[in-house]
C-alpha cells in the first residue's frame, strides 16, 4: 500500500472516531498526516470528515499547494503545513470543532490546573498550570498562520484554539494525535463543567 | 433502482444518523427528498425515523396529498412541500427534535454571532450575526405554513425552529441537508452551553 | 417461535437501545411484555439489561410469582404486573434509570407545558400542561404498588417516576413502550436543561 | 484458552465499553483482573484502553513487578495490587477518567444520599448516605497506596476518586466491576447535574 493510501486509511479511521464524538459537524474539521519531508496527505475541502474515502485525501506540498491540479485541499491547509515545517517529529495534525472548545474560547482565556490528564502532553506531573492559546478567528489563513508562528517557536503549546472555531492538536502519528485530541477535549469539557457548578 | 427507492435509502440513512444523536425520539421528526418537479418522497406518519424501511417512505404531490390512496404522510408534510415549491434548489428537507432546539426556542429569540460553523450555510466569513427564526407551534399546519411563507420569500433563512417543537433544515440533497442539520444543532448546543456559564 | 422467545427477542432489543442511552447502568432497570391473559415475560434479577439473552427473560404470573421454581424475577415485578392487571391494552412495560429522571425527581414536582412531544402520549395538541407523578421510593414494592394504584385508576398518567430511582412507562407493544420511554426521557432532559438557563 | 488470554478478552471488552462512554481518553485509565493467588493481568502503559489487543495485557505479581522482563505495566499498578492483596473476593479492578469524577473531586467532598442505584454496591436500601473517598493526586503511587490502605482496611468503600484524576472501582469479576463502575459514574453524573439546578 502506498504511503498516501496508508495515510488515507488512518485518517478515515480518525475521522470516524471524531464524528462519533460530534467533533466534525457537516463538512467541518480537517485531518492530515506527513507522507515525507516535502509532502503531506490532507482531507479535501467540502467532504464530511466522518465518512472519508480514499479519494477524499489528497497530497499537498509543504507550501500548501495540491500535487494534482484541480484538487482543492482544506481551506486551513497552511495551519497544518506550518506545524510539519516547524516541528520535525509531527506526523499528524487534527482539527475538530467541539462545543466545549467553541464556547470556552468565546468566554475568555483557557488554562488547565492540576489535571492528571495533562500528562498526555508529556508533563511528568499533574501539578502544573498550562495555558491553551486562543487566537482570534481570521478567514485569511496565511495571516492567521503568521500570527501563530512566533508563539509556536517560542514555546510549543499542547495545542491551540481558534476563537468560536475549534482546536488544533498534533502528534507523532495519526493515532497519537488522536489521543492528544481526546485528552484536550476531555480537559475542555472538564473546564466547561467546572465553570457551571458553584 | 427507482427514484423512490433511492430516496428511501438516503432518507433511512439520514434517519439512522439523526437517531444516533437523539433527534428523532419515538415517532417524532420527518424527512423528505425531491423526486421530480411534482413529487416528493416523505416519511409516513407513526413510524420511528431511526428505523425506516422502504415501505415507510411514500410519494406525495407538492400539494401534500399522497399518491397512493390510504397512505398517511407525515402530519407536517405541508411544511416540507412549501420549501420544495418556493426554492427550486431544495432537494431534501429534514425535521428533528433536539433538546437544545426545544429548550432555546422556549427561552426567547435565537441568533448566532461569530461562529465559524455558520459558514456551513454559505456565508464567506464567521463575522456575521444570524437570526434563527422561531415560530409559535400550531397544530393547524396549513396556517403555520401561511405564517412562515412571507419570511421565507423575503429572506431565505438558514433554517427555522418551531417553539417547543424542533428545527427545519434543507439542502440540495439528503446528505447536504444532513450536514446543515448537524451544523445547526451544533450552533444550538453552543448557544445552550454559552448561556449556562458566566 | 414461542411467545416467550418472541418477547425475549423484543425485550433484548429494547434493552440494548436503553443501554446505548445509558438508562440501564449495572444491573438496574427491568423490562417486561405480556404473553397472555395470565402471564408476562420479565427480566430476571441481577443481569445487565443491555446484554440480555433468552435465558434472562422468565415467565411470571400476574401475581408476580415465577412459573418455574427457583427463578428470580425482577425485584420490581409487582409494579409491572399492576399495569397489566389494570390496563388491558398494555402490552409492555419498561423501567429505566436516567440521570434526568433521578435528579429532577429529587428536586420537586415535574410537569411538561407546551411541548410538541407530549403528543406521543395521545394528546391532540401541544397546548397542555401534564404532570408526571413522583412517588417516594420504597423497598417494600407491594406497599409502593398499593400507593400508586388509586392514582392509576383515577387518571392513567403518561408514566411515573420513583424519586431518586427512575421512570416507568408502558405501551401496547415493546416497540411502542420504547417510543414512549424515548419521548418521556426527552421531556425530562428538556426540563433539566430549562432549569439551568436563565 | 489460558487464564491470561481469558482475562485479556474480558478486559478488552470492558475497555471498549469504557471507551464508548468517554472514560479512557488517550492512553488514560487502566484495567486488571486476578489470574491466581499471586498474579494479576493488567493493561500495559501507553496503549489506548478502548482498543486493547492481547499483547497489551501483561502478567504482574502482587508486588507490582512484571513477570516478563522488559514489559512496562500501568503506572498505577500498585493501586490495583493493593486491592487484590487486601480483599480476597476482588476479581477485577477498573480505573477510568470521567468528566464528572474529575470535576466533582476538584469541587469538594462527594456523597450520595437516597439514590436507588447505591444498592448496586450491596446496600439493602436507598435510604443511606454514602461517602465516596477523595484522595489528593500523587505521582508517587507507592506513597498514595500507603495513604489509602488504612481506609480500605477500616471500612471498604464503594470505590474511591483521586482528585482531578478519576475513579477506582472493583468487583468479583470484570463484568461485575464494570457494573459497579457504571453505577458509580451514574451517581457522579447525578451529583454533577444536581449541583447545577436550583
């Protein structure tokens, strides 16, 4: 099986799991995986990420342009490419829309304090307070990527949220990126619940 | 496969997905698809929309009358027919009952501001504030349809809610109508959550 | 297939659907169906209702005693038998434990006003206000049944809740009892959400 | 089938059920079962508990050391071993992370009063008020186990929670441990909801 086909299989599986959790409503969300030093596989624009077939995953260069003419990669492709360009260990990037991420990002800053699950991001202890960066939404993705880049270089975060939009997480493989997405969404759901009870 | 059978297959699939989300409790909800200029396929009255079989989908004229004598189309058939009559691109109409739609519609007006997901309805940017029309429930469906019609003609909405009842959404196909339903229910769930946290 | 085996198949299916919604945690809940004028099929005590096999469904007389010696019917069998005894049309009774039913019953009286879904219980319009009776929990089931009986005879309710415990619903068949259970749980979830937003 | 393989099959099944409820995000959670007087089967560290295969379950002695060299048992193995050592009837131990357990444990003491479901833990009546012990999280698991031991010996609880982390429950078999986990998570969800409505 070609590396593109392998990536397509993994991404379709991740998409199904995200769909089961309600994280890819309609044609929202996008998923990608690294194929080699210069190429990534990413979901096409305008397809339901919970029901991906091989034809829905296309090859894209690190500058965001599709390998095959006429194919339309995800609108947010540059946000994926940025992560592969900056961080050699990144093997996959997942972007979903959850109610928790959307609502919390509209309510103010987000941070996680004393949660055991934070160890999913490499911390040795729960006794930390970690901020989740929140960026203003922007239809100009190139401009948004420029805004995010210094922060990524200064201190790689556990992921980030685009206000009123959704989260970006990444990992060494599609499977590991999905684990980190699950952990991040779990933390967001805890924060949402925590703010409701007095 | 006849166009009726094709429609039945798509509608049964959409019904299963709606059921998995809890949007068709009991025999609530109704789903339809356009067959040709004068005919639609719609779910019968009194069946569980999450477990549809071909016999549960019947042909109905645009005036709401069943093609075959003795068949009982959905009670809300005229609300479906209205959309096919007014908007040529409409290929499918979905009506479900969600807790979020029911509760929010009973609490007052509903609008969505700065949500990325609003782009699912054709907007180019998230920087919009879109109202979701709320209509008083009415057992006289013909009268309800008359009330709704001027609004539909003046400015086609992203969908609408009947107070204490549920949403109506539509799209160019059953699949696209389902994507818009998922997006609308996502927005409603966000609004519900947003109003709970201070 | 014998009537017992038929009932077992339907009840196992209903149990799986209730389990998917989280309504039969552990070995909680019980499900039954009428076999003939003097016999019902009911789930045994101490089994997970989401994973029923034929051997988990036993025959019981309308007085609550098991047909086969040594079999242990559900602890709440008399509450089922009461409904079959009083109401000839009842073909199935379902009892589940939902978070909404448990929490609301502990918070005070419960009623549903202007909900479209109330029509699932035979009302012609949504413009009604229907009380859901709440009874104090009691480990003496015979005593509890005696307390409930006059109310059932005076005005058959849409179902009832035992405080801190769960709902009882019924219908002409297992399928129709399940539809009414779904509708009732939907109403309870709406009430729970309604009381949270201001 | 060897006892290890049998245990692996049961644990994988329990893991899938926990995953369906969102209780094992990422590589969180751990599951074990008793094999004989001196050996338990426990999930390896760093695997997704919702997708366990036989190779993910390893044999460990009651002192926490892996039988096979090089295998890495769960970080929290000593908490499992403690329960098998102290309580002969314990056949399985399940640890998951739920939003309810995490959030409530961070909000203060937890107790359950007048819930019917408490009978899942052996009580004869709902008319009890049962505390769920909450322990401060600690990356030094041996130290945490030492802190918990006197309480376990003084009065075996229905389970316990580690603050900001998750619950530990146990039972005579994997199936019965899962039933108790479902019941405990149901109670926690009720408490979470109860504190939100006034």
